[in-house]
């Protein structure tokens, strides 16, 4: 009797622990690791408590039914601790339950053909869970973290599979007998469920590719527009130099005339006016030419709109990632900051702070005041509040994602702060 209880307990520990690991592999925690671990430990404790109770009375059928109900209750209880949208959360949570159903059924069926079935069931269950968790973490999770607007459609797949598996559990008077007699229907249900999930993730991959194509198109358009602005500035600078060169001959002739007449005072005044009218030398903010050009443009734009600039950039000439992409990131962030400052009341202070530090890892921070309310989505990213806006933020997030960086937004006490770590 004790051997049976120990085998059941070992299997229960594996199932409860693997379900928690799978859950955390799919979801995005909202709070610190300590809070998340506490939530996961609570779920693990509840699962193990019900399992130990049912094992002690020898009722595996009751355990199967309680697990379904307990998972449903925990679904809504644990929701506030994660950043996923509601439909994404529901899809992920029910997917965990479906995986648990599939692993439980497969481990039971195939363990009957192995020595020591009670322990073979546990080993096989652990193996299947590990394979699924690695598959989600390495292959599938990046797919559905990129897109969040189609979960209402995908939910029907997960929900239908959950209802089908739950029907077998709740209509069973003896779960062991049900798994034995209904082996073929259950295997067909597993096959259909896996095929449906394969279609879901294939769809996500296609949607993700379309989404990235839109981003690349937006970035190309933005780069093209910025290049036009740069060329316009260069053409203007060339025009100014031509005017200066043209006027230099007249200046020299006038100075010569004044000097011949001994009018030194007027000659000196003329020279001072000429020096003041000369184009200013471009400011060098950093060693990287491409980034410096982008920053110079938006710094001049900000100062022209009476926005105080505090720019401290430590960016080397050579970077391990695309310098053009980084220039576009800074352009987007500075442009957004300028727009935010323009919305402030005239008497409010307008400023734009940009700080970067490079020590093998780039730390970039942009800060500016804002008015009104900044809305962040479930991932902590700003929501576009005007039609046609938001592509700049998308390009910044794409840069962070492609380079394995971390992007943090914060809006507190009227100050908007963006920090990028690459």
C-alpha cells in the first residue's frame, strides 16, 4: 500500500512542478521574481495538497476532477500577477491544462508496456514535460509573444480541446478504467489537438512575418524621410557657404576702401558683423558620425522650438550593431520627446535629456516632460493615442528585440523616461 502511495506521490510532485514551470515559461510576470515565485509556490502547494489528499484515500478519479476545477479557479485568481492580455493569458493557461491532459494520458498508456508501470509512468511523464517545456521556450514562445491581437480566434482551439478532455474526466466513474478502455478515442483526440495547435503556431508565424514586414516598411519610409531632411540641411548649408563666398569679395573691397580712408572703427565693426553672420561650426555630440548627424538635426530642431537640450552621448565610432538603426532609434525617441514638449503650456519648462554610456554594453536614456496621461499596454509599452502614430515606438522595440536588448518605459510625476539596454 505504501509503495502505491509513494509512486503516486512521486508522480504528483512531477506533474505539479512541471505544470508550474510550463506556466511560467508561457506567461509574462508583472511583478518582481520574488512575487512571481510566491504565486507559483502557492499554485504548486494547492496542487500537491489536493493530490496528497486523493492519494491518501486512493481515489484517482476524484483527483482528476478536482484538478480540472482547481485549474479553472486558479486561472482567474492568478491573472492579476501577469502582464499578458486577458485573451492571451486565457489561451496560455488553458494550453498548460491541455498539455497536462496530453502528457498524463500518453504517460499512462505507454507506461503499461514498460517494466514497473507505476514508476515508468513518472519517468515518462517527466520526459514528456521537459520536451514540451524546451519546445515552448526555444521555439514557440518567441512566436506568440510578438503578436497579441489574434488571441480571441486562437482561444477557440485551446478552449475546444479543454472541453473535450474535461468531458472524459467528468464522465468517468473510474479514471484508470476510462484511460484503458478509451485509449483509441483519447489518442485520436490528442492527435487532433496537436494538429490544431500546430495550425495555431503556424498562423502565428505567418502573422509575425507579416507584422515584421510592416515594421520594415515603416522603418524604410522613416529612414527615407529622415534622409530627405538631412539632404535638405546639407543643401541649405552649401547655399549659405556660396552666399558667404559671394559676399566675401564685396566685403574685401569695402574693407580695403575703409582702410585706405583710415576709417578703422567702421572697418572693425564690419568685420564683427561678418563674423557673427558666419555659419556656426557643427556640434560634435559623439564619435559616431551617423548617430551624431541624427542627434544634431533633432537638437537643432528642439532648440529652434525653445526646448532646452541636455545631451551627453558616449557612443564610439564603431559599434557591434547597426549604427544606422541606432541613429533611427535616437531620432524616433527625440522626435517623440519634442512633440511631447510642444504640447506643454507655454509657461512650463521644456527640456530634452539624452544620455548614453557605452562600456561594451550600450545604456541609452531619454527623458522629457509631458502633459496629460501616458497609457501603457500590458507589456509596459506606450499606446498610440492618435491615428497614424506609434510606428516610431514599434521601430524602437524592433531594434531592442533584434539585438537582445531590454526596453523600459516609465511615466511618473510629469516626466517620461525611456531606457534602452543593449
